[in-house]
C-alpha cells in the first residue's frame, strides 16, 4: 500500500510541478478522505490499506493528468 501510494505521488510529481513530499502528503490526505469523513460510523471496523485499496481510491489520479492537476 505504501509503495503504491509513493508511486502515484511520484508519477504526479513527474507530470506536474515537483513539490516533493508535499505531494505525498496531499495524496495521502486524498486517499484517507472518505475514511476520515466516515470514521465515526466505522467504529470497530478495520480497513486494510494495500495496493488494491490505493488503486481503487486513487488509480484515476495516476492516469488522468487533468484530474490530478485539478485535485492535487
């Protein structure tokens, strides 16, 4: 999960302005946005943040330059 998250941040940095670790922070925020919002409703639940989860949440950012520019 962490490796895939770093890959996506790197890819976006390569295609746009390279802002280094700030991009990783922004991508991580985006990844956890829904979980954070719904945290109170998920009491006691566990979520596995693996490469599949990262791709489901952020996969489109890795391939869509316009979307990545708008969101990140």
